[in-house]
């Protein structure tokens, strides 16, 4: 699997310094990427934050026990940043005296358990579909692109609103609708890249050997397209998280007694005058996570591009916020 | 080897045949021009100590391979260098004003009325979203403060001057609606709009097919004679130089290695690079004969040797070539006339009223006298 | 121009048709409206009457024809909440949203052009940093949270602006600021990027060689070329703006179409939701056509008729 892939990636890099490895090969690739990551301060911090959020969502709720649901009216609406009421009230408490910290930790699991499957589903379906459409061209491509156009030309929030009106707003339905509305993003990107690749010499070479289309797609197209799509998925993670939060905030997403960060902002809204932290903290949690994902996506975009990778080797690197603007592919 | 020289001595319409007659006024005098490029690997010098002069009604050719700095020189003259490039040293005296000493804002006054430039690729050089009339008229709007209607009338005039049919209707067309040759004519019209004293043509015919090339060169010649412009023709085409130019400056790796009247330089090259270039032109070859070329390739810009720039490819290379870079010195048959004159004195002498005759032959080679020409 | 326009209208109408059919299908999926519209203790006779009166006993195709007929006459039935005509309610709410969206878009474009051009002319300068920061913020900050932070700081703590409603100019500040963030963040990056590439084009050099000054180069030559890529994302931006409007209108109590949609969802008022969704879809459709026309005006190359010399 390595040789045609490296060849393909090597074609993409015009003249820059020879990178240590060309292809995004999972086995021997990780150390190289990891070392590059450590060199970039912003990207390392971002990766660390994301790791922390992931760990919190994974093991946090178990550690918190019933703290998130335990009501204690004695400690209602306690202000944050004081250890006077014990560590669990360091971030304050809500009107029922529940620990903010514990609720944030529990909510992180809900938030991630919607965002991650939605991104994964959209990535999987959209990429495979796009690669397939781009490889075969012709009517398959046309029909796919029209479908993508139709989905994209309608506000995703409205689509979600209508669907969640008809079906009940459960977590599974939210995942479904978010995945559906984001499939076109991967579809368009994967199609464009795959259409470009299928005319390359190394794909022609595979064809002359008698390789079947699906084998060529799996061996020669997908490995080359994957880094781009993974970068896109990191960026999409932000979008999906924000979308879930918006839906929950509007009352058509996650429903109580479950709790997500977006829902917490919504619930705290009526106490804005008396207990600002109820709305502000969950929002800060969202912002920190999305900024981390954005920074990492910006770094990934450069790190996985052999032609641009030398930039990361430079000592003075200001990588913050070169947001890749999503290009409107026709 | 013979053909280039033969071509150069053929009788022609251009004023190259006036070698012995009264020389024209010097319009542009460039000396010691140096351009630096800032790259992520440090600063490199793309043009180094280039000097030449252009005279009214005559054509000076800057000849060289791609990457030798000839286009960079042209952009430096016109003041339209890329942001990563700096004019490091030198003077660009155009009609008595040193352009190199002016601020970018002050230079704008000269861009158009004094100096025009023609690019190689007319499609990218024309703004796709405006009609050619708008773009042709812009110079008049900027420098003569004409209104839109007057500017359009001037644009139609210009289009007629450069031989575009039906200018009244074509003036409202967009660049993509013209053929390549017509686009190049428009580009030339734009450059000569305000009758500049100096026209820089940066490979004006490279992107065109051969028949159109001849028409465009004919147009440039006509315009030069009408307006008594000095033309700097940048090209890598030896035939074009022999055909069109009065004098030539051969560039290699950012340096002028030889200059002088075309006929003399081509007949009797005094630099091994010029000689190699001329010998690489296939002349009277039988089918199956070996084509000649200069072995090797020019040095990378960040890797130019400290001695002679041509040392790595030169057949005559000696120790002194590696140790010391040869200066541009008078050379060739007419050397005796300027025997004692250093090149600086020679050019400064020609500066006042052109009394010193034709431009001197110069070459930058330690062994220019030892080059034998069959 | 006309054939071009016709082609664009047909291709843009496809999503519109899909929306209409989709809404119809969803309307069927919500179950028999009788259970929604009639009291719980309604008799079977009453149910049958209702079904017959609303044509629900007809074959599906007839129902669909009826439905499309109704859509064309803007007849979406009555609101369950108020008993008013659903289409009239949607149309009444529409101008408020349009005002908000149009103001935001105009501001976003003006600001993005100024900051984006400035950033392109001076890479790593102040404007470049501002545009980077805003883009990052636009991609990371949830708009509802930004609105709430705005209310907390400027309405509650400082008391400069009202927390909600449409009374007076100051009520516009927070909604527009919230709505502005995303389109501005996207546009400024696009303007910056396309200005950088436009400014390095040979025709810019040629314009300079004609004596065009910095201001003229930017406003006359680069900006118009840079506008085309910005216009191509305008469609996506408007779609995003509708998303934002739903959130912002809900938070600030703005009586627009977004708030109407959320309200009708929470109160299960399907007729109104349907009218509002379709109206929004039509508005987006019309805007896409306008954008296409603008594109053709801006750049002669996409116009279909070309005359070769």
C-alpha cells in the first residue's frame, strides 16, 4: 500500500525540502507527526485541551457520582471561585444547589456523545460517497452533487427544527440530523479530490494492472484523500458541537433531565442577573473546546500537506487562526 | 555560428544600420543596478551591478536564459517589483531623473508618460472584469484627468493606432473576447498611450505563434520610429535580437557579461557565454548532426560563486576565474579607441549629448581577448 | 443573459421543490391532523367529518395536488394557537427578519472589505491580526452564548441597551453585533485571501505601470476581482444567517420569522411552521438568483454570450 501512495503524495509537492515521510501512513507516520506537534506550542496546547475534554467526558461522570443531580438548597446559587463550600462548589452552584463543576463534567459527556458520532457518521458516509462519485464521474457525480446542493441550500437549523418537530428530540435523532446536514461538506471535498486523483498516472497504472474500481479507491484514492478529510472533520467537530448547543439552547435538542453545555446556557439564562456563572461557564467550556479544535485543524492542514510542511519546521511559527475558509465547490 | 552574424549584417529597415551615423540621445542610463529577493532561506541577489543605456529610436535587447534576472531588471526599471524584492543599489536615470531615488508615490508621475511596459502574457496582464476601453483609457484619466467619454475616444484612437479592426465596437469588449495577438496589441497600445520616452517590452512575443510574433515585432518597430521611443526588448530569442535590436546586453546569473552593438557582439563575441549561446543556434545542420548546447545549468541564485559567475560551465576556466570576478571592461575590435577607458568613464562620457559615438563593446571575462571566433 | 438566468433559475428551483415535497411528506408523518386539531373527547363521527372536510380520505396524489394548490394560493391553513391565517402570520413576521438580516449583511460586507483589504496590504499588521482573531472567534463562539454575554455585560451590568424588543435604535445593537460575527468572520478571510491573490496578478502590476496609485489599484483593480469569490460564499452565508436569525430572534424577542418558527414548534403549530419554512426557502431561492445576477454583472467571463475576435 505504501509505494503508490508515496508516489502520489510526492507528485503533489513541487520542490520544497524533502519531508521525512510523504504519505500519511498510520504505522510509521505517528511519531513524525507527533514530533512536529510538540514543536508547535499552540497546536500542542490545543491537542492537550482536547485530550483533557475527552478524558473528562470518558471518566469524569463516574468520578462525580451523583454530585451533578444532588440538590442542596442550602448551597443554592453560590458564587464561584471560592473553596469556602468545598471543592465541588468551586465553580458555584445553581438555584437548586447542584454543583456547577459536576454538572459541567456530566454535560461534557452528553455534548461529546452527540458531536463525535455525528462527525464520524458524516465523515464516513460523506467521504465514501464523495470518493465513489468522484472516481466514477458521469451521472453518479452529477446526482451526488445535486443532492449535496439541495441539502446545503437549506438552513441546517431549520431542517433540524422541522425533523425534530416530527420525531422526538432524542440524542439519537439529533446525531442523525446533524450527520445528515453535514454529509455534503465531506461529499464535496472528497469528490473534488478523488476526481482529480482518478486522472493521475498512478491510478492509471493500477487500472492497467486490472485492479477493480473499489480496490483502486481503497488502495490509491482514500489514503491520499484521508488527511484532508480528517482535517475537515476536526473543523466540523466545532460546527457540529455549536449546532447541537444551539438546538439544545432553543429547547429542541437535548431534553432535561439530560444536560449538555448548550442546554446549561439556556437554563442559566433566566438567572443572568443573579447568577451569571450559570450561563457563562458552560459557554466558556464550549468556546475553549472549539478554539482548541480550530487551532488543531489549522495545524493539521499544514502538517498533512507535504508541500507546506516545511513551514512547521521553521522556528518562529505564528500558527494561530489561519482558519481554512471552506471553499464553495461548484 | 555564421548565421546569426550574417543575419545581423543583413540590410534592414531598422536603424541598426546607422552604426556609423550620428547617435541618438541617451534616454535611459542604468548603472550598478542590484535587486535583492528576500526568501525564507535568506536574502539572495537576483540582479547584480547591471548597467546599460537605451537611446531614443533604438532598441536595446536584454538577452539571457530564464532566471538570469532580465525580467527582474525590467520590473525594477518600471518600479513594479514584487513586495519581497528590494532595489538594493544603483541608479536608473531616465531623462535626467534618477528613478531609483524617488519614493513610490513620486514614481507614479513617470509611470505612463515617461515609461511604459509590455508584459509577456496579455491574458493575465489585462484585468478580466473591465472592458479594454476602460483599461486603455485609464492612463488618460489618471495623468491627463480626462473624463470617461474623452478617455474612451482616446482608447479608440489607440486601438486604431495598433491596428485593431473596428475599434469603435471592440472598445466595449472584454479581454477574453480577443485573440492572443489582438490582446498583445492592446497591451502595447496601453504602454504607448501617453507616448512615453521609454518602452520596456518583457518577452512580448513569447506566448504567441510565429506569424503573429512577426506582426507584433513589426508593430513595435513602427511605434518606436513614430514616437522616437527608446525600446528595451527583453528576450531569450537570439533571432529576435539579431532582427530587431541595435545593441544588446547579455545577462547571466544576474550580471551583464557582455554588451555592445548587436552586429559586433554577434559577429565577434568576447565572452564565452555569448559564444556558447551563438554556437547553440543550429546553422546549416545536416539531418542527424549533433546539436550543440552549453553543458551544465546556471547557478542557483543563493549559490552564485564568488568568482566569475560563468566558471562552472566555461571551457576556458582558470584559477583566476574562481578567485576573482571579472569586471565589465571594454573589449573587441574597437577596444583600441577606448583603450585606457574604464567602463564607468566610458559610459559617463557617452552621457553628455551622446558625443562619444556608439555604445562601447564591453565584456566581463578575464580572457576575452583569447576567445577565438572562427 | 436571459438564457443564462433561466438556466440558473431552473437549477436553483430544485432545492425549492425538494423543500415543498419534504414539508408535505413531513406533514403526513406527524399523523392524522384530526388528533391534533380536535379536542381529546371528540367522537368518531367528528373525526370522520374532519377527515373528509380536509380531504384526508382522498388518495395521496390528490392530497398532494390539493396541497400544492394551497401553497400556490399561499393557503397554509390556520394557526392552531391564534386561529389566524398561517401565511399572513409568516408574512407579517418576515419584514422584521429581513431588516435584521439585511442590516447585518451590509455591515458585514462593508467591514469585511475594509479590514480584509487592509489586512491584505499589510500582512501581519494590525488589521491582519484583527481579521485572524475575528475569524477564529466566528468559528468558535456559539452565537447564543455571545448574545447572552452581550446582554449580561451591556444590558444588565452597564444598562446601555435594552435586553430585548425592538424599541429604539439601541435595541438593534446587540442582535446585529451577535448576528454579524459569523458572516464577518468568513467574509473577512475571503476578502483578505482573494485580495492577496488579486494584488499579485500581472494586471495589477500593469495598472501600477500606468501610474495608478495605491488607492486606485485597490478600489478599481483588485477589489472588483476579489469580489467574485466573496459573492460565491454569499449564498452559504445567507443560509447561515437564517440559522443565526432563529437564535438571535429567540434570545432578543425579535418578532421575526425565526422566533415564529421556534414558537410554533414548541407549541406544535404545524400550519404556521410550514408557512414560515416555505417562505424562508423562497426568500433564499430569490436571493440566490440575485447573487447569480450580481456575479454575471461583476465578471463578464461568466456571461454566456462571447464574441471571438
